[in-house]
C-alpha cells in the first residue's frame, strides 16, 4: 500500500485548517454546499465572496478532475452565509477516503450545521430522463461493502460515535423542502426522488453491473457523495443530496450508446441553472 492510502488526520489537523479558514474571512457559514461536476457555477451566485484555492489552504487536498476548479468560496447566498466547495475529491483520483472527506470535518469545526451535496449521476430507473434532478432519499455504499469506509480505523469520539446510524442519512425535512421549492419554481416535471448508489469508478458501469445495481434498488449511480455524507452524519450535520441525471445507464446489449464524460458535462450545462436556482431558493428557506 502506498503512503497516501494510509494517510489519516487527527483532530488537531482538521482544527488547524478550520482556524486558518476562519482567520481569512468574517463569514461564519452554517451551510456548506459541495458543487458536483459542472455545477461549480453555484458558487458564482454568492455575494461578498472570497475564494480560497485549495492549494493555498493548509493541509487541504487538491483536485484534479476536468470540470472542477478547486477552491473554497465563502459568501452570502440570498443573505445566508455559506461555504461552497468548487471541486471535490474523488476516490478514483487516488485519494483515500479520509482525504476525500477531509473538508467535511473542517466544515463541522467551523460551525457548519447543514451540508448540501450535489453530483452528476447516471440514471438507472427507467422512468428517469436525462436532465431530471433526483432528490436523494437514501444511498447504497458499494465501496463500503468492499471495506472502503472513511470511518474505518480509530474513531475519534470528538467527531462522533463508533457505530453511527445511517438509516436517517438524508434529512426528511430538507427532502420535503426541496420538493416544495421545486414545485414553487415550476420544476416539478423533472424532479425525482430515489436511491443513489456509489461505485468507485473511474470506469463507467458495465451493462451487467447496471442491471445488478437496479436490482439492488438503486435509481442512480455515481462516483462520489456517499463518503462525504457518511462523515457528515457521523459528526451530526443535516444532509440534503441532489443528483443531476446526466445520462441514462445503458442496459441493453443491442444498444450502441456509450457512457462518456462529454455527454455528462453537456447535460450539466443545460440544466445547471435550474439546479442552482433550486439550491439558492432552498438555502433562503433554511
Ligand atoms: C423509479 O422512479 C419512479 C418515478 O419517480 C418511481 O415511482 C419508482 O418507484 C422508481 N423505482 C422503480 C424501480 O421503478
Ligand atoms: C422536522 O421538522 C419538524 C417540524 O418542524 C421538527 O419537529 C423535527 O425535529 C424536524 N426533524 C429534523 C430531523 O430536523
């Protein structure tokens, strides 16, 4: 195993990053938003903003994937103080789960209480259409099944309990609020609700894998979100998850369609504004 896969952080390290960030801004966010692939535009809606590149933040990991910028943006969204992650860390980039989820505990130590996660996902549910927004009601943690949980190893009780509950991972009130706001904004026709399944990637799924995941009860599949949610719930944050359905998983051996990153980015561009508007209205109502 490489050194990076064994990297662990202690409370003092998360604290060092949190204190450094708080010393750089007067913003005291209660809400953190993780912008998924191509959804970084959300951070541009912030007012009185200050952007801090990941490379400038002590102990912070750096992000490498196409479509992600790699900075923390502090500011106000409709008067609510927020921090946005423009670019997240993926397991497939070679980070271990402790590094993927590093920012979450930093947010917690900064006083954040609510986490809004967004991502781009493939639609498994046959009634989902490209461009739908899925409110995540639950998840399936495939890397967790394979022994890759960010909570493996020594448990620091200052963050949370050894065996955290995950049956209430996605806050019902926030889920309800998301549906309400979507209705008010005339987005009802493309709002779905469902189960997000995380796979490690970076390969897109085979046809057999898609069929298997569908059978397991997943409605959408992607390569992020779940580790962040697990760590957020462990330290007591309320979570709302939103998936933009950017492509339909191929489940037919006669199909000539192929999953590709360009299609994902293209759909994201088309629907990004709706998703940003939804999140921005939601934040106002928190
Ligand atoms: C798929 O989505 C539809 C519409 O949101 C939902 O009613 C259904 O329960 C979902 N799951 C399956 C397996 O069809
Ligand atoms: C949801 O809202 C109800 C009514 O406002 C409140 O009593 C309850 O504590 C909330 N639940 C959570 C998980 O925040």
